[in-house]
């Protein structure tokens, strides 16, 4: 089939994958941190204070961040892993003429360069797909804002569908549950039967003030965990939800992952940590979970410490993403949750959906 013929039978769809981004070399760590803390969705202070405060916070975090990235070879692996997901997703959509693009929020490729690349490809429609299963104004919300401006500046004109979240999408939950159950069985097989095993669903933290202001992230994390446990069967494991990666002096969501590791040590329980909000390996998993929290567990006498790998380009997860893209294309332009209806109950003002899909 010729390219022109293919264009006549297949819809030309640009899928834009949203992700956080990460420094690609040691010299980029400082600018990456300044970009992060300059985001008004992250640092919620008056605009005239934000640039100075962002530089101050970034400068204070530069040394520990540099040390963490040094453990990863001086750079984040996130871009390469997201590129692998993009390649796998495009291959999983043979019924569409699909090209997957990547828009990182705080480092390259950023939304402005990606929007220009999408325009040059001339798609019939664009699907915005966050690699954040649970919606937060600080992640997907911020990426959507950046994309709207970038697309406008690039003069990109096309029908746009956006998936705001998929915290309990059946495909995503099935892929998550499969990974957790496999890791649980492997961990249980290494443990003395007398030693209990607790599953810690660890998500990136968020200041409580942002949640109180209507951000649905915590509620969606709990919804994901509830769906995973519901699929487990009649006897789900001992478990807890906890939050990691506190970055500012504010009060953050609790309990912290550190606290749950300390509690496991007191209970003489082994732990299996599930990065429930991350779908790719990066510093929060490879350093914080695999090194820092593991060292804490050993220091406190936790009988054994295990960690579930992130989804990455696993077949089940990619199939779930492909399903989300197909539903978005079928539903047409606008913003939708995975199931076309609003996921969050009333009261979450940070939810981007009022009812169903909105343009």
C-alpha cells in the first residue's frame, strides 16, 4: 500500500506522551531544578516571589540531586525509557497511522519543540496522553497548560483529545496487578513462612495544602490501590499506602514511606514496595526506593526489602495505553477520563472535567 493510500484509509494520529523529564547530563541538573520550581503549579507563591524562591530552592537541592544522579551515571534514564514506550505504543496501534511524540515538562524535549514537530508531521488529530495514571494539577494539569501555550505558539491546528487520567482503567489495573502479584509470589518464596510480608504502595508525595485546594491526586491513588486489591482475590495482602519524595518544608501527605518502613521494622515484617504512581524507572525509584529506602530498611532491621519494577514498556501496560488512545480517538475532541465519564466525585475543584468530556 502506498503512503497516499494509507493516508486515505488510516487516521493520522499524533500521540503526545507527557512526562516529567530529567537532566541528560550533570550540567543540566541545575537548570532542570530551576525549571521545576519555577512552575506555578509546583511553587504556589505570588508570581513576583517565585523566580527568586525557585532559584533558592534549586540551589539548596543541587548538591543532593547531583549526588543522586551521579549514582545513575550523571543523568536521568527517563527520556530513553519514555522513547521505548513511545515506540512500543506506536507498534500497538496498527489500525491507526500513529506517530508518538514526547513532551517533557521540565527538560528536553519540552512542549514547545514537540508542538513544532507535531505540526510538521501534519496530523489529522492529536491525542494527549499523560504517563501519570493519576491526575494532579502539579503533573498532568501543568503539562496540559504548557501544551496549550506551546501548540498556540506553534500554530498547531488539529482536533485534540486529552486523556486526563486512568487510575482504575481495567487494562492499567490488570497490568499493575500482574506485576505486583508476580513480585509478591517471588518475595514470599524467598522468605521464611513465619515472616509476614507487607505491601507498601508508595506514591510521589504532594503538599497537603494542594490536596485541600481540590487536587484529586490522593483520592485517585487510593482508587488505584483499591482496584488492585479488588482484583487480588478473596484474601488481599497486608498493605499500606504511603508517600515519598517530600521536597519542601510544608506538611505533605502522610504516612510517609519512611514511616511505613519504620513501622514494618517494629512489626518485624518484610516489605514489598510498589511504585504505584510511576510507570518508568528514574531517580525516585532507582535511587530513593532502591538505595535510600533499602538502606533505611536494613538499618532498622526490616527482615527483607523487595521492590516491584515499574511498568515501562511491558506488554500489558502498552496495551492499556493503546486502549486509551483508541477510546480518545473514538470519542473525539475534548478532554476525557479513561472511561469517558468524570472519575472524581464532586468537590474536587482541581479535576479538569465537569461532566463527561469537555472541549
